[in-house]
C-alpha cells in the first residue's frame, strides 16, 4: 500500500513552520548605511525612501547608537559634500565631517563595526567613482587616490573599507597600502560584482550626484553572469575579506554563484532603488510593506547572502526582537 505523501503536514501551524524554517535572519547580519553631511544639526529624510538618512555628525552618533542597541553590528558610511572638483579632493581632507564622524562613532560605540564606502563620486564634479579626464577613466591613478582614502579612514578608526569603484586591481593595491601603513587588521569588503544598474537613483539624489555619461566602462553589464566569477577570482586573489553583489534582488543568481565559488562571507547590497520600490508600492496600497521587506530580504539569504546591507536594517532588527 502506498503511504500518501502530505507535505502540508509540515505547514499545519506556526510552531511547525517556525521549527522547520530553512532560512532565518538575525539583526547581526545587517549593515545599515548612513550619509554624513558637513552641515550642522541635520536630519534629512529622503522623500521616497524614509530610511535613507543624511545626518550631521551629532545626529549620526545618535543613529549609530540606536542601531547598535537594536543588535546591528555594522554601519556603512558615505560622505555627502557640496564641494566638488574634478579630482574629488574632498575625499582626502583629514578633518572632513565623515572622517571626524568615524572617530566619534568608534569612541561612542566600541562594539559597532564602522565600514566606509571607498569611491570618489560624492566629491567629483563629473560624478564618477574615479578620476576622469577627456571622457576617460584613469584606472591606475584612481587607485592611488582610493588607497590614500582607505588609509585615511582606517586611521580614523574604520574597521572595514568597502571599495565601490570597480577599478581593476584596486583590492590588491589598497591591501598593500593598508599593510604598509600598519593597518593589516583592516578588513576589505569588496564591491566585487557591482552592476551598472538603474536602481541607484535615490542614492544619487541623496548625494546630488550627476554623472557625466554613464558608469558602464567600470560597472558590470547586467546581462553578464560568468564575468562576475572572473571579478570574484581576482578579488579573492588580491585579498578581499568579504565579497559583495550589488544590487541584490535582481541578481540572486550571482549571490548564489558567489556562495558556491568562494569561502569568504558573501554580502548583498539591497540598494536604494530596491528599497524605495517597496516603500512607494506599499504607500500606493499594492502590498503590505513589512511582508514585502521580509520576503525580499529572505530571498537574498536563501540565495546565499551571509550579510545584507539595507536601509531597512533598523526596522528589520526591531521586527526580529
Ligand atoms: C558609488 C556607489 C553607489 C552606490 C553605493 N556606492 C552608486 C553608484 O555606483 O552610482 C549605490 C547604493 C544605493 O543605490 O543604495 N560609489
């Protein structure tokens, strides 16, 4: 006699469903991005993405403490500046609001990991992540500036440096520069497969960043999957401690590939456009905001992401307490 197969038995109650859940999330797996402004007493909320905050140093301190209390282990800081030039000189200013904020947060929240985005786009008048002259990116010269920027942030106390520029060879060069300046413990979180995506819109609004042309000569073509493995091999050989896929939702195959083909932590960046889509859609009554966020985040964990950078980090942490 055939015994009837009843998979629904495992779905019969919340208790059974919780017991057998294959994928879970925990506040310690989230990294919370914050934008640091030179202005004083500022707490600016993006109109379509209420969790993308531009903050003055004092407000950033409060926000970091609150995130830490909710169990979040890492924040990712971006500079915002209205002083732009072709070389992104502000990126190397030793007393910028960003640099001072790194030190202040380290002092105020010893157990919190401070990561910083390493790229020039908040500071260049052409909006590119590297140096750009006569319509061309200067790869190797950019790497030198990004290495200097990394050391500046490491000196201020950032434990994680996250190069998001996609220049060739930057992980190795930054690693060498950090080691030579006594920062061999600084972690490198590489934006390994960063795609030339339409989903960075709200982020560029926060930065007031207008790009001359586009970033397609360094960010990857969304059509390419195997090419991401090539970037992965290079970054691992050059010494990346963690590897990132960005954006996340439309690139779950890449996250899954990274999990399979590496043995370092895989990070997914739930970028501004992805988060804003949920927020705008929920406001329009198309679906439930919390459920959409949970489903979106669990899909990244299911695909293999160990860590998720998301503007929703605080509300996700709150929901799981
Ligand atoms: C650039 C950078 C970008 C983001 C993080 N770092 C935008 C870009 O490449 O133009 C996007 C993050 C987001 O959309 O949330 N250094």
